[in-house]
């Protein structure tokens, strides 16, 4: 059964080839949306597009490196040229880069900022004029729990995600009354290729990408500024707000940073 808030809408999803992006693109199609898919992985997007078309929806494949402003602008332009409008923008692409600060190469931080922050800025700057012109739309950002509580040794990733959360918060306030909604998703560990080599403690167990996709659909149906998933992420956020030292202790005691394991085949 399609969702009236989503049916026949045009959705652009970055990082669409796997994980949360792929699951959300499928969920949007199942609710009646047509999709513009952006990612560097062309074969995976073509396979996803076939699945979306089998559901009776249109899918436009847009090979895109989100760290390149020109490519992001081109993707948005092609989507609008193809469909005539843009209604839902799920800014999801990211790369998990971690390093202790004392050992961190500044190039690693710069790469993380490019992929995990500037890519979202490029997408907003490219899509916003069109959404303002039509007085409607919805930006959704995959900020992750790292935008609320920094974990060691994730300084490159955390820095970019904190910047993204702040950017989205200001954007939400600036767009009040325009008909355009802004939602930030603060999600814990998710079972995706992004962290396939990370073993996590039970309290931070990886949730399925489909769970995040369902939460995203709900946030589109009933717009809200922030979504926390699963519940322990919200609990950690509140502890960090009111007792930062306690949250520091808890993240260390529970080993929320996880344990890196050797990648399959490597």
C-alpha cells in the first residue's frame, strides 16, 4: 500500500548502492516514489534500478562522486530534467574514517570532511533553489549517532558529522514557513558494508538497514526535526547533555567504539 505523502513524489538518494541508501530507496519505491539514485557503484545502482522498476516505479541512475561538487550539481540537474521536480532529498552518502588524533594524517580529516560534510552541503546548494521555487520538499540527513556523541578513535568521522548536524539545524530554522522540511537522522550502528569490519558490544548491536528505512519513511509521513534510532542512542544523547563525564565513562566502559576485525578476503 503506497503512502499518500510519498506516492508519485520524486526522491533523490545519495549513497544509494548499498546499506541504508539502498534500503531507503526500495522503501520509497514501495510507497510509490520515483527514484534518482546517486552513487559511485554503477553496477549496484543498475541492479537496484531494476528492482525499483519491477515495483512499477521509475529509476534514474546517476553515477556520482559526492565529494565532487560538479558531479553533485550534475546529478541534481539531471534528476530535475528527467522528472520535472524534486520532492525528497535523502542525503545519505558517507565514508567511515577513523584515527586517533595524535596519529591522524590531516589528509584523512580532509577526506572525511569532503565526503561526510561537504557532499551534503553541495547537495543542499544544488537542490534548494528548486525546492524553494515549488514551496515544498523534504531534506533528510543521515547524521548518525556520531553527530551527538564522539567516540574514540573516530575523530575524522565525528568532526564531519558534528558539522553536518549543525548545518542541518541552521537550515531547518532558515526554512521554517517555506513548506520545506528538514530532518536529521541520528542512528546507531547499522549492519552495512560501511562497518562490516567492526564488531560491536551487545548494547550497540547493529540494526538492519531496513529498520532505518522504515524510520525514514515515517519521518517523511509525519515530519519531525530529529529521529533517534535505536532508543539507547537517545539515552546516550541525554546523558551526554546533562553529564558529559558520565557519558565519557559509559562509552569507555561499554567499549562502544567496538573492535576492528580483519576484512573478509583481506
